[in-house]
């Protein structure tokens, strides 16, 4: 069975960012990627310094090349289980039955976005049904944007998207009760309000053209929703990994894997990075988290290497002299 210093589950910006950092640290690294990135439907990656507007697939291909440049390996596959072999080793099993062992595992599997149950909405996801203003709002600036409410958090979302266009319509969608303060704030910013449940979206020439409320269609060039973003965490349940609900205005907007600020989880040897740790992370944030987690994993491994070396080579003056002679080239 092949053994690695680190196995990374997920080959998005977070996983590849960690793999590059670990490869440069001369660690044996394997990235296992299921090929289902969160932004697969998006035309481009935005707000990524130095790669602005790059296609998601191209960014990942560049990342894989950089990982391999430093001796890392990238393998297509789906991880179905992570089990503990002993205190120092984890076994990673793939759907095809293959298994590898690792001293550390980094989970960078991202999240799954659950959209409001509106006919036709999911088919447009990532194209003209959007959620992240910093990812997509520039591309629909000055256009008619329909904000479809999923709860109180959508009120904040509407005010944010108003920064890019003065043609925002807030569709209450029977999902939020508008009190006097909310109505005053929306009206003051020139945001129109449409009450009633959204029953579908209209598409013309493969482009969103309107939002249907009952029998009425209101024109729109893009729709914005607030999805519930849940971490892909099933494969680690047996290890005792903890999840955390993410709330905004008492509304559940996601579920992520619990970790400290550096990405270490409550399970020894298991780390997390990217959207699986914080669903709001953009691609550049995820890559940075991966690099940070990779550096901390390397430090963790260094400490383990020190402990093992001391146990294997107890100190003696003779050993110290031997080391000095070997490293400094001193005469014996």
C-alpha cells in the first residue's frame, strides 16, 4: 500500500494550494480529486489577483501542473472513507477500492449549495442565477437584478447588490416578513419590492429574462439567491469530525467543519481548508487557506519528526560530535 506524508481530499484551489506548499516543503503529497468543483458552471473566476477572469477549469489545470512540478501527485477519484490505522496513520479509501495511507489528511472537499425549490432555478445556477456579489456583480452591473428572498439574510444581500446596480427588485417570496424598518431601508435605496411566492423563472434565447410570481412575469437579467451551503463531510463522520451551523440573522445559511484558525480539527491528524471550513470563501481565499493549512501541517510533521528522531537517537556526547563532524565536515 502506498504511503504519503499528506493525502489531500479535494483538488480545488484550497487542496491544490496546500499541495503546492507541502510539495515545496519536500513532503510526499497525493491529491485525490472527484472533479466536481463548486464553481464548475461559472464562466470565470473573479477577484483572483493575477488570474482575473480565468476559466475555473484552466485555473485548476495550472494548479495541478504546479503541484506536479514539486513532486506531488494528483489522482482522479472519490474518497469514500478515512479510517485510523494507529495513532500516527490514517487510511484513505477510494470508491474503486484502492487505499493509501497518510500521516496527515487535509479535507478540502468544498460545499454543496442547496437552492430554493423554484422550478428552473437550478438549471441557471452559476450562469445568471448568482449568489456572491464579489464573484459576479460586476458582470451584471447596471442590469435588472432580481433578489429572491430565502430568509432575513436576503435583506442584507439586496442592499449589497444595490452597490452595482440601481435596478434591484426584492422578491419577498413568502420567505421573509418585511417590517417597517426593512421596507424603509429598501425604499430609501430605490429597491422595488414584489410580494408573493416566486413560482418559476423565464428564459429567452438561453438567458434569464424574468421571474414569475403567480401569473405575472417581472423582467430580470439576473437572479440572486442565498443558498444553504453544506460541507461535504459524510466520509469523516466515523472519525468524529464536528460540524457547525452557520447563522445570519438567526437563519441557517450553511454548515461547515469545525476547526481552529489554522484549519486543525478536533480529530488528530485531520485538517480542513477552503469552503468546507467557511462557505463564504472565494477562490483566492480558499487557495490562501490551503497554503496556510499546508504550512501548519508541515510544522506539525516536523515536530513529529523531532520526537521520533530523539526516540531513535538518544543524546550522547559522542553522537553530538559525530553529527558535528558530518555536517560541518570536521576531521575525525
